[in-house]
């Protein structure tokens, strides 16, 4: 309720961002305060310092009825039942009431909370008796009012500290403004006007809305980290850290919060609606948040590197922000410096020696990694495009040497990451440096602990191969038992790099091809911040052979107690019970394939991020069985 800010608006603010967290001291050096106990003390103190923010939120559920007379009759029956209940409990004698609200009638049932129940739930806080007393007095003064009634053509269920908020309902015949008339609903009004429809149109299937105060309350904030800074003294005392540790931690966390705050989205209103379209469902999501990391100023060319017809693909472009990486490096340096200065001296001698070795051997390697990322990898990826792809174009009959083979080929689920390249030459140089760095890492670990890495061990060189779209580096997995088709691979082309578990997929994604999945719904040609497509029916088809394979494996395991890896699993291994279960499973899988394909596109419009989503649904004919549909 945006109009009730003085009473409820403040309640959505995070109390922890306003609280002055206190310094908790152990009364005895040997006293131990658990994390749960510490959290309970902080909660009690925060509540006491924000006593006016403790309120009962207003929650209203409305259900449309086409038979208001029947609703009134049922309401009277409910009132009689509640009255019988209250008569049996003298303390509830005045809890039931009937009121006229917004042109309707509402039955109310009022409850007063018992502070003693809350006291029993938070034992062991005797040091905070004064704060607890404040909280309990506040709780004792509150009321929970449950309202049930008929207002207009809606059955209303309300929960709050009263039912006064129901007077704001925009019912037929009232002059009260509707939420639909507010600014965040302007896109919905425009859509309805374009369609020649009204809010009562049956094509609308859902409307959702979050006000700006609520999105601010739900969003992350720099105050979360600032609270850690405020806890520095407490943590330093409990951990018995040296003098200066709390001040150093507070300064470091303050710097983290400052950088974090610069990049946090600024929450705004959020509104979504959906409707029934010709092929399925369609909808829009409008988000007026600011300072978002996504860039919707250009077309997502990376969609041409998703393999043409993948099972699923998600692509997006983020704003180029080199300063963010520098902040991360700075935060890591501050953390390591704090660890060495204040925590290492508290460790025993053996641990201090190990940490010194880490500092000597691994920290320089971390520095080299940062340099490679800073000077080569990140500049090569400055365009900011990234995509996640899921496919299943490869298949195997034996996924692992320790497993039996299958009569029918099993699709290999192929996840991949695709990165847009600004400078492929610089990216290849960065990869070469990273490969060399792995050798340095092995040498450093061997230096620290000779038994950890055999003297003869070396990082295997990747197999380099030329493909039509660029160059592949594949890493064999000898001794893993996996099908040879599975080899972690890196592919680099002129405008894209691919990270995949299957070399054939990596080579395929390096080639440009028009995105076919979901092409009947969108061409993905306009400037977009993100885009997604899903071949849901194809995904089900890829999963189904694995369901059958696992069922047959389970049959053999149940009958024999073990499964011979040299066995070939087929229909003959199915028990009668499993055959029946599989037949039912096929029906279910065929039914959920009614959702054929779905797409979503996010663009920038009128100062908002707008996501437009659509899907295609094909209902199963009532006079045909799933088996007939498959033929």
C-alpha cells in the first residue's frame, strides 16, 4: 500500500540498515558466544532500536464470485461457526465482529499475541531484559485482525492490524482510483487499448506488480556490508584479535561497501502481465530499476554462435567495466593482508610455516593470473557478450567404462559457454599464458609438498586442431572411463570463443549459423540486452532415453545385486512392473511436450528493461493416444 507510508512504508525498510549495532563483549575470557546466540542478541537489539517499525503487514486476497447471494449465505454460516467457537473461550468473547467496509460486509476476528510465547522462544538473553521488555510491550499492544467478507463481486480475505485498508479498494461505483490508473501500469493500459480489450478481457491471464518501496526492501544494499563493518569490534573481541584488527577490518569493509554501492542496481517499480495468444501464452515484464549491468544498445550477434538449433540458449551483453575487476583484486589484496597481519600470528608454528609457503609459492602465481586477466583476457572480451548453450547432438551407447552399454544411443547432454571476442589474437595469447601458468602451479605445489604431486607428473598438453571456424584445444581425460567424445575443449574463432565438454560441439558453435530454435516466434534482430530460447519438446526427447536406461539398470541391479559393465541393456531387461511404469512415464513425457518452444527477449524501452516472452503450446487431441501422436 503506497499511500500508507507513515505507517507501513517504513516497515519495508530493512531494520538492519538503520540499526546502531552494539558492541557485544564476553563477560569472561573463557565465555563462548555461538553464532546463533550472537545473531539472537543482534536481532533483539535491532528490534528495540527500531520499535516503531514493528507492524503487522496488510495482506489481502480477493476471489471473484459470480454468485454473490451464495457468498453472503456462506459468510453467515462461517460467522455462526466462529461465534460458537468464541463462546467456548471467554477470552475470545469480543473477538468476533461484523463491519461494513467499501460498500460490503466483512466478518472480523481479532487476536492479540501473547508475549510470553515469544519470551519462551528466545531464552538465554537475560543481559537484554530491557530491550526484550520494549519488544514485548510493543507486541502486546498489537492486534492481528483477520477479515472475511464480500465486497462487490469479490470474496475478500484480509490479514492486518485492522481492516481499514479495505476502504481503499477500487470497487464498481466508487470514485477511488484504481491501481490500473497508476504510472507503472501504463504499458498494460497501452496494450489493452491496442487490443481493443478491457481489464476484464478473458485474454489476460495474469498481472503482477511490485512497488518501488517493496523492491528497495527486497534488493541487496551496501548496508549489508556496512553492517559487517559495524560488527568489526564484536568479531575482533570474540576472536581475541590483536589491537588494530577491528579498525583495519572496518576500513577495508568500508571500501568494499563503497565499490559495491557504485554498482548496485537502484530498485524501481516492477510490473508484469500475460495473456493468451494464438499459439500459446505471451507476456511482458517491465523493470524500472536503474544502474543495471546489461547493455541493450546493440544486436546480440553472439546468437549466431549457438549452434543453429540448440535445445536451449541464453545470450546477453553486459557493460564493460574494467574498474570492477580492479575492485575485486583490491578486495582480495585487503583480505589477504588482513589475514597475514592479524590472523596468522594466532596460528601455531606449523600452520604459520605452511601459510608462509603459500605466500611464497602461490601468491606470485596469483599475481601472474591477475596480470593475464587484466592485460589480455578481459580486454579481449570487452564487447561483453556471453551465451550459455545446451544441446544433445552427440550420442553414446556407453557413457562410462564402468557402466553397461545401451541398445539405443543415449544423447550426450552438451553444455557450453560462448564468449564474444573483441580481439581474438589477444585472447589466444592470454590462453597460451594460462597454459604456461598451470605448469608453474604444479611446480609450486610440488615445491610445497613433494608428496602431493609425483615428480614425473606434467600437465598434459592439449591437442590443438584446426577446424572450419577457428582453432580447437582439447584436453583428453585418460583413465576417467568417460566416452572419448567427452573432452573439455576451448575453441577460438574470429569473433567468438567456446568452452565445451565435447570438441565437436565447440567446433560447431564457432561457425556462424542462423538461430532456428524459436524462430517462429522471434528473429532476434533488434538491439537486445538479453535473449533466451528453449526447445522444451526436444529437451524431453533428449532426457527420455536416459530415463529408460536408468530404469533397465535398476531392474538388473534389483535382480542380480550388481550390473556387469559388459552387459548391453535392452527391452529384455525390463521387468513387467517396470514396463508398466515406463509406459506411464512415456504418456507423462508426451503430455508435457505440449509446451513445444519458448523464447524471451529483453530490450530497453522508455527508461525500463522490458522482457517480452512467448511460447507455443500444442494440446494433445482428446481422441488420440500419445503413442498415436508419436507415429
